[in-house]
C-alpha cells in the first residue's frame, strides 16, 4: 500500500461503525461544497502527490477530529 499524505482515513478506520457513519456525515457537511468523490480523493492522496486539501477544509476536518492541521498530515 502506498504512503498517504493525510491520516484522515486511518482516523476514520479507528472508529467503530456507528461513530464512523456519524463522522463521515459531519465531515461531508463540513467540507461542502466539495463532493463526496472529492472528499475520497482527499483521503486517498498519496505522499508524493502535488495535490493538497485546501487549508480552510483542513481546518474544518481537524476541528472535527479534535486535532491540529499538522496532526492530519503524514508529510511535513
């Protein structure tokens, strides 16, 4: 498996099924107007990819996970 740029998927996988469903709903609402497919692209972005999640969206995601933007990233 390739190295990912963000650990969002890992954080979601650590949740139980019910918490995962709730968090996905909250995340998708927080990143609007981004689509579900865009969100999935974000959580599957590889470490070597140039693409980045917009900073304002990273802030919203970090707030929901109760962490900092820096803690969402595997890569500095």
